[in-house]
C-alpha cells in the first residue's frame, strides 16, 4: 500500500487543529499535510509533529485573501509583491517543519484579465519562487484543480501542469497529482498517472463525486492503489477528503483496500 498522510484541514475535525496531530498518530498515520499553517506558530506545530513521530509531507503557500475568493496569487497581475512575500513566509515554515514540498496555488484569474497575461505572470512568479525554494532545499509543487469545485482556476489539466514542470525543471518543481481532480476533469486516472509519473512529486486522494473517503463513490480504488505500487511511486499520498461521518470510523477503507 502507498504511504498515506492525513490531511488535517479536512480530517479529524472533531477536535481543534493542534489536537489533530495526536489524533492522526493514534489512528496510525505517520505523515500529515494541511492547507495553511499560518494561524499557528511554526514552533508549536513542530512540537506536535515531534511528539507524535509525524512527518510534515506538504502544505500550501499563503493563498491571498481567502474570504474575498482568492485561491492563490501566482497568476494574478498586480499581486507580485504579495506573492513574493508569501513565498518567503512559506519557506520559513517549511524550514521550521522540515517540510520538503510546498504547494504553490495558481489562483483564479480575475475577470477581464487575458489568458496570455495570466500565463505570463504565472510563468515569471513560478520561476522566481522555484529558485527561492530550491536554494532553501524545498521543491514547489503545482496542482491542477477542477473547474467544478473552483471555477476559473488557472491550472486545470495534468498535461498543462507537466509541461510547466518540464519548462522550469524537475529538480525545482513537481506535479501534485490529485486523483479526485483528475477524475472530475479528465478521467483515465491510471493512464495519466503512468504518463506523468516522472514529474509527480506528491499525490492526493478522495472519491468522486462527493469528495469523501475511498470506497464511497465511483473510483476503483483497488486498481488505483495497485497501479501506484506497480509504478513504484514512493512519495506520500495525502488523504485530502472530507469524511462522510466520524473520521476514525471512516478509516475502514484502509483495511478494505489493503493488499
């Protein structure tokens, strides 16, 4: 079976965020990820990781003003200074948490911005951020997100993401392959996984259509997990799903699909 990391932004919501590290470890996880750590001191998060023997697999760069609908700044004209400040902040947390992967969200392109303009801003921002991260021993990852959940998001397909990785360099940037987003946007999950494996740095899972735990929807997880193993994927697989009920009760899927 793959190495699973609990996504603490979505799972174990029965307790407060800082207590979710203990809950994940008790449930058998050895790795964790989450969306944004910035409401909590990095030193306190690190203390929770160390106390539970957990590895921080991934987190996201600051997304901009979430309440106003921003979902990343990398492709947004006029936000370059804020984007660069966010890179610096994310790398500070990455160093404190000994986290080697940071997700750089592309963002939702504002109305009236030409696609070519957004692409130029994104390319310049991402190349600059990748250099800063590389110097700090961190790899950036980019994630194509489906338009059903996040209309207008700049990055949508695995081929688009893989081409960007190749343009900037595999040593500096990787693809975040989210099975849920792949199925909603494109389908053909394992063929796309196989095609893009050389640039995949992180994977995430959730079932379709409701984004609940594996086994609650349409995806054939026995086959998907077997292909991950057969292809030799050795990275973390983030459980970025919303439990259909109580988190621990929903973890029966791990035994169900264990080989």
